């Protein structure tokens, strides 16, 4: 698994980042998904990309950089998306957080966290 980043301002340029080698910092985020595609997956069709995060900016932090510090996630919620279980983004505390706006989000390994405000 890699994090896919699409830049729609640069003719849809796509880059992939390994969770093992970097952490992403996203600014001004909105959680999005395609509920129709998610429902098809929930009913047994093959998984395909049907959720994403819109954001204004992404900073890539490489773990090998001597200045790298992992994100402090202890006061953040873990955001999840698995169309086999739910047709929407969710957290431990909220069952549906589709279209939620978050000021900052961070990847930590294969998980994504957002500030609790």
C-alpha cells in the first residue's frame, strides 16, 4: 500500500509515497467518498478507490531526514475508511464523518489522523 497524491492543479500529476519511508501532513482537509461505489464494494464487488481527502497543501516528511519527528497523534482521532465495513469515513467516536473539514491531518504508517477541535 502507498499513499496516492493527485495534484489537480498540475494536469492531474500523480505521485505515490510509501508509509514506511514518509509521513504526510495535509492542510485544510475535507473527507470525501463515492457512496454508490462503496455500496457496490460492500455488496461484494472488487475493491476500487472510492474515498479520498481533498486538501489545500501536502507536506512530505521523509523518515530518514535527521530533522524528522513523527506526528504527535495522542490528541488526534484516527480516521478510517473500509467500504467492506462502512460506506463512509468513520472514527471510534463517530460513525459517519463524510464531508468533515479538518485543519490538519497526518499519516502515521498506514493510518491517518486528524486534530480533535
